């Protein structure tokens, strides 16, 4: 147990390092921008009427403080971190003066919901089919399904999402192709609303699942066909253990360890996929928010979203990492 | 080398198809240099013409010949993928071989950086770069940025091979005969990892071209260098699908899918060639 | 053992527990257009009587492992059976291994026919506790209630001097010897009539080897099971096997009762194997056999031993010597012993 705690502590240190490096990179990249958020805000606000120079000067001072842009780069960096640990990313520029954190937390559930459900579905489908295809190597149906899914795998998220959009939006318009819910929907929690949200999530989730399942399938099939030759599987076959039991408790159980590690590694990529899918289907998550923020030049919102995505993915990776020793008794604290 | 390619074509259907697609692409690249129109010029032909004998793939709403646009876009996209692959391979080789050979603290530091790069979501970072660079975000800049992001996974792979190479007797012998570390890595270990480097090149190209397409489609790159993504971007911005100019969208989408399937088949068959275990599995089926 | 007496008495005909007839199994590989047959089991016939310990000896890559894999029906491509039959006789009923349906084969496994693998790290599922293996392997075959089943398993472990606590361990927590003894306990918990042991002592150190051999001998005495005991180690055969068959390059070259084989082997290869054993007090150098075992993909024509044989004649490189009885329960395949064909 003590060994496990040391392991968790080391992984936690790695988590902090990833977050620190990632967010620092984000900070320095954004501070190289030619865009001056203060000038932009002032222009945005003063567009509607003339103000006297003294008031504008006061506004500049206030805004500079709000955006944490006082002093040199290092002082700004310190300010940035001290605000970040309190969850404060300053006010949004495009939706001034709504705090960035508030905007993000409104969009977050959509992305998290889409990402988690799509990941779970593609992980389950891909691994189940991969294990079956690796174990029953002669089945023709499994071969055809695998080939189909593997063929989809290299297609970029955008192109696949785009093809789905054409298929279900123009060729056979059965599903809503944009948005997270109906425009004029009653947003009080009701069965109809849940159904509506699920209907809207089918296409974006399908794009993610179709691309994701193929890569799980390939990995699992390769693992399975290697594990099948291991002594413990041969031994179990000689022991007259039923083939479903061998597949479940011997093959899949052993393949799950590397597959879960793979899940941790691919989370970053899954996140990229969600962002792109959201944009194609106009899904109201943080991907759409990010693109709109870039187009609007919303400095603090971009910074906040990038930081948050790094923190989110890093935490997910950390959780999966510390779970894997529980699955494989051989992984000790290292 | 030639006999390997010949054997693979004869006995490995995936490689044969992938190789045929590769030849097709090389043909397109050569063809692109004979384009009658400069790539960036617009309204050189009648706009919105459907495919016919004169314009094989029709013309676009911007008055460009769709076929020649596609050839040039293919060339640029391929050059982009190769550029990223080349630079990131160098990075992953340096990091992987050094970490695997040196071990100890060097290894731990390099791998901590490596793992951090591996899990950071690339897309927000790329968007961030566009946000900062705006119009300075050109083709070369994107190659550099993607190279800096796309080396970590393969560096880990190379490291694991380098670690096993370190324990082989020939490495010990090289050390005792006074070879420098750089010399051992370049002359002794590099040849062992080259096949892996080639196989990962394909996967890396699939990744970087996919990223480029996505960024272009969103308008987050230099819009004046025609690439596969740019074609879709311009088609979308002229609402090509809604106004029925389907060939403008279909040409790049089909070309992208063919390109990706070709790269994917090549990478799959190369992996199989490197890993005899998967060859054995093939025999078993 | 008493079986010998039984077999010799003319009025009781006991059907052998295992009958292998003209068994052939090849590895067929197709890589990059080149087809190759590796004749790992080439025309082998043998029988194992009830209660007998039949030893199979031979160098590594002589086809021993392929032979027993084929006998227990554990073959996987590219290895496949080309010809011959494998029949078991359990309680008067005959089971033809390559004629059974998969579920029938599954039903006789462990109940009647069990297997001890070479002691390696990976014989037991590494990610589950050992009790799960006992449950998966033995429970469906025993037809007992859960409580009775676990009592039986614990009794069995205690009888073999194993602490029932191993059930709650993971395989990697046990030492190599403990793991092998646990595997043997697992293989014998259903009191099978036939046990195949593939190099059960090879990966173990000498002290543990002795423990394991003693354990196997005790089990054989208690259960009266037949054993097919495979090892390259002739001294192990001298201690455990009733009868030994020598395999060379996929063929059976000599077969005799253990005392006969060690005292008066006839095949030059067997003679060499026996002569290479160390004897107490003997300080002369052991002659080593020149050359290497032949490649099974491209074996020499005729007798496969002839390139290394001190007695080789012209005919040896042209014709395959048949396995001939030269005395009761003693068969040899060598022209130098049986005389060249006219």
C-alpha cells in the first residue's frame, strides 16, 4: 500500500509538471501576440459613443489590471498563476464583462458529456470486436467489420464528420445536424429535452466513435493474437476451460492493461477530435467556444480554454495511470 | 531494397495497393508542375462549370480549374507531410537514442518532457499559435510547429529499442574500443532503428496532414497556398454544396481519403514486415 | 511396476491407455511465396499402458514438444496433423482425439487427460489469483458443490505438502518451484487417468527438481495414472520412466524398458546419449557428438542420423530404416542393428 502511495505521488508530480509546462507554454505564446487586449476592449466600448480622454485613460488602467497585464512579462506571469489557482481568468473580451470562467463552465458539460460517452462507446465497441477478431481469426463477418472500421481510422476527424453531415443532412435528412438542442427548446429538465439532447448528440458522437473504434480494434486484435500464444492460454485450453471464459478472463483481462494505458495516451487526441467535431456540428461545447474566441480575438477566453483543456486532459491521464496497477498485480511502485 | 519492394508487392496485397496509390500520387506531383495556370490566380477560367472533357473535374466558383488545383494541392499537402515527418523524425531519433543509451537522469528528464508533450492536446496549442501569429502563420511555420509537437510518441518507441541495444555485446565492445557516444549512436544504433523510423513516417504523415486539413478548413492557416484543406475551405466559404457545385467538395474529399488509405496501407504492411510475429499471425489465419 | 506383469500374462488383454499410430504432423509455413514443410512429427507409433510412465527423450528441437502437442490435441496453425491417429482409452471407452467434437474434447480434458507444462513464469494467468485457475480448470469437471469442491482442493494441496494459502496468491508472488508444484497440484486435482508432463523440471534448480520429481512419483503411485513424461534429461528418465522412447529429428529411433535402454541400447544415437551421462567415480572425458541435429525443414535423406553416425553405411543415406522389434518390448530403427534390406 505504501508502495502504491509512492507510485501515486510520482504520477501526481508528473501531472503537475505537465500542467505547469503546458500552461506556461500557453501563457508565453499568448503574450507574444500583437493583439493588445486593452486597446481592443477600449475600442469595442468606445465604439458606441465619444468619451473624454481622461475617462478612456482611467478605463485603460482598470482594464490593464483586469487582464493582469501590469508590469513586465515576469510580473504578469506571476499574476497569471496567482489568479489561475483561484480559477480566475479575467473577463471575456467578446462578452465583456462576463468572467471567462463563467462562460467556460456553461460550455463545459457539453464537451465533457460528448467526450466521455464517445470514448466509452468506441472503447467498448473497438475492444470487444478486436478481441473477438483476434480470437476467432477465421470468422468472415468479423473480418469484414474490422476491415471497415480500420479503413475509417486514417480519415481525419474533419473529413469524416463532414461526410456524415452530407449523408444525414442532405442525402438522408433524419437527424439534426447542428446545435446541442432545438433552438426554441424549453430548457427545464424534462424527458423531451433529454431525448432532444441525445438526438442532437448522435451525429457528433458517431463521428468520434467511427474514427476511435478502429484504432482500439487494431490494437486489441494485435494484443489478442499475441496473448493467445501465451502459455497460460494454451494451458487453459488444455485444461478444458470454455472458450468464452478463456476469452474473457484470460485474454481480454490481460490485454486490458496496455489498452487502458493506451486510453490515457490517446485522451489528448480524443480531445482534438471533440473540438473539431463540435465545430462541424455546431455543438455548443468548448471547441466551438474556442474557435469563436479566436475569431473574435478574445484574448482571455482563448487563454482560459487552452489552460483548461490541458488541465482536463492531464487529470484524466493521471486517473487512468493510477488505476492501472489495480488491474495488473504485477505493476509495482516504480 | 529493390528485392524487398518486389517481394512485398508480390505477396502482400496491402503493400501492393498502397504502393500503387503512392505511384499515383508521385504522378500527380510531377503533373502539377505542368499546370497551365499559376496556383493562386483566380478567374482564369469560366466559374462553376461541371466536369466535362475540357475541365475533367469541373471549375470552381473562383474561376479555377479544379483538376489543376487538386494536383497542386496534393503536391503541397504531401510536401507538408514529408517536411513535418522529416523534422520530427530527427527530433525523436535524437531524444529516443540519447535517452535509451544514456539512461539514468538524462533518460528521466527527457522522458518527463516527452510524456508531457505526449498528453498535451495539440489542437488548442495550434489554435493558440494561429491566434498569436495570425497572418504570419505560413506554411513553413506550421511545419515547424507540428514537428515540435509530433515527435514524442515515436521517441518513446525508439528509446525502448535503444535500451535493449545498449545491453548488446557490440555496444560494450564499441565503448571499450573508445568510440564516442555520438559515434556509437549514429554508426551503431541508428541502422537498427531505421526500419521503425520509416514505418512511423507514414503514421506521422497521416497525423500532420490531418491536422493541416483541419486547421485549413477552419481558415486557421495561410489561405493563399493551395492545399487539400484549403480547397475544402474555399468550397465551404462559397457554400459549394448548397449551390450544387458538388465536384468542388468531392474532388478534395475523395483525394484525401485515397491519400490516407494509401499511407495507412503502407504503414500497416511495413509494420508487418518489421514485426515477424504479425507475419506468423497472417499465416495462421 | 505391476503393469509389466499384467502385460506379460497372456490371458488378460489390457487395452493401452494411449495408442498413437503413424502420426504425422508438419508445420507448414507460407512466407513471401515460399512454402515449407517442417516435419516435426514424422510417422510415430507408440502405446502407453495403464499406469505406465512412458518417457520421451531427445535433444531440443527434435520434435518432442510437437509430438506431445499433437497427442493432446493442442495444435495451432502453422502446425497441423497430416496423418495417423491418437486414441485414448478411459474406462473402456475409446476417444479418438482428432475425431471428437470440440465440446467432447473439452469434457475429457482435466477429468481424464491433463497436462503439466514446462515450469515457466507464464503458465498461470498472471493477473488473477490462483484460486480462479483452480475454479476454471477443475470445477466444471468435478461435478461437486462449491463448498465440497474447495474442501477437496485444500485437501489435495495439503496432501502434496502445499499450503492452501497459495490459492489466494498471484502467480508472480510464488517462487519458481512453488509455482511448478502448484501447477502440478492443479493438473492432478481431478485424478486424471493420463497426465502429460512436458519438461516439468527443466527450468528449476537441482534441489527443487528433486522435490518436483518426488512429488510426481508419489502422485503416480497414489493415482495409478499413466504418464507421458517428456524431458531431454536422461538422468530424470532413469529415475521416473518405466519405458523410454528416443526421438531424433521427428522420428522415434529406439524404444525399450528403462533398464534395457540404459544397459543395452542398440541405436548409436541412444548409445551416445546414455554414454554421455556422468557416472560416479568415472573421470574419463565424455565424447561429444559431432555435428548438430538436422534442420527439420530440410532433413538429410534416408536415416536422419547418418551424417553424424559412426556406423553409417551406404544404405543409410538412401533408405529410411523402419522401427523393428529386436526383442520383446525393444524396438530400434537402425540398419546397422537390424541388417540392411536386401
